[in-house]
C-alpha cells in the first residue's frame, strides 16, 4: 500500500523472493507505468521491476485476499487511510493466522504520540501480534541496485516474524527477526531526527568529531527513551538502532541528511523543502518524539534542539552552542542526559 521509493523497492524484494505483489498507487500514471513498462518512472526510471509486481489505483483490488498487507505511506497519513482498508483484514482464528499487517513506516503520530504499530492496532481492530514492522539500514536506492543489506522483522509473535522473514529473504536482502517492536520502532523514528542534526553539522562545515558525537549521543537518547517505554536496550545496538542511525546520518541518499544540510547552510524550513522537493520524516517526527519524551519525563536534548530549529526559527549555530554548554554528566548512566 504505497508506490513511493521504499514501497516500490519492497515490492521488488517480495517479488524476487517469489512472493506475488499487487502495489497500490494513488495515481493512474504510476500504476500504468508499472503494469505496462515494469517501471516506476517517478522514483526509479531505470529500474525494471520483476514480472511478479503488478499495480492498481483501486485499494480494494490490491487488498482482496491478501495474506500480507504492507504499509508504505507517510506515517502521518496512516490514520486517514486505515478506516477504508480495514474491512479486508482478517483476524486470526482456528482456521488460520489471519492477515499480517506489516509497517515500513518510521515515525510517531502527531497528537496521539503513538507508534505506527499502535495506530494500526487501534484502527484495524486486530491484535498486536498480527502487526509486524521492517526496519534497519535500508536506503532504497542501494537496495534497488541489489547491494547487500540486512534488516529486522519485528513482531511480538515470533512465528509471524519468521513467516515474514521467509517471504522477504533474497540474495541481497537479509532479514533478522526480533520481538522488541517498541525498540525497533523507536530506533527507526528517532534516527530521522538525529540525521537532521547530522545534516545540519555537515551544512555548518563541522567535522567528524562532531558527527561521531551526534551519532553516539543520539543513540543514547533513543536508548534512554526506549528503555523507559519498555524496550530492550540491546535493540539499539543492532540494525534497528545503530545500523539504521549510521546509514541515515551519513548517506547523502538520506532525505533527512540532505534536508538537515540545507538547514545548516542557512535555509529555513520552506527553502529547504523547495530545494529537496520533499519534507523529511524527521521534520514531522521531531515534534511528536519530543512530545512523547516529555510525556514520560525523559530528556532528549538533541531532539529538542532540532525541533527548535524547525519550528521556532533558532539557528543551527545557536543550538550547537547550547548543546555544548549543557552541564557535564557521566556518560554511561541511562538516567542521565
């Protein structure tokens, strides 16, 4: 459900793993291009998609009799789409495992402060153990070229995670399983905000010491919030945490890195969006992540400062100075900032 960059490449992964795929696209020209030319010309004009990928603009056609439904739409639009789709979802029973709902989205919903799996459970009416997520260092353009990468399939039902794992394993895409959905989702959401900070550092001309500091302390923030909300601290040292954080921070293919760099060069939010032609997920998520942290009394100074840059007009130079002026504390205490 979704024919953007990551949705298109995930459809390719499924088809290359011998899983037939129907991709839902909002626009007729996108569906026509996929069906007639086996290409999504808007995102990957040179990539020929497998024969097993088909497309439609009719969501009900795409969802009919689907065993696995993959959500690859902007996180903040999930709630508006799910009510129309949920009648196609089947609850597990003695007759079968029901529909597996798989989220590729990395964000925290504005207003409710819910993770994407929580929104899916709320709207779909299905139990949490029918909802899985895929996360990790998965830059779509690299996967399109079949460069080797690993990922995580997380679900509280381990057997369901294994079933998804088997459905997406290819020669270039290696998924691992996990049951820590909370940690995996928070790692994927928070890394987008830290990648904005990393991009700003690049735009300011700051060097590798600064960037390494941002990655390390950003990981500490993610771990601190995750543990407070019930996640396993070890999750943040894995693919869903450190792996995704490093890839998103350091790669120019990352829209969060690229957007943050424009802010570091002195552009405001509107100018950065005009140049990059898209809004990075971290710009939306920084407010909800900061709100989530505040609601449980966890300090996240980097995320807080990124929100100030995006929504309060504070300059990146100023937030660097303020972060450096914070009171010094022990590094290894999760309770410390």
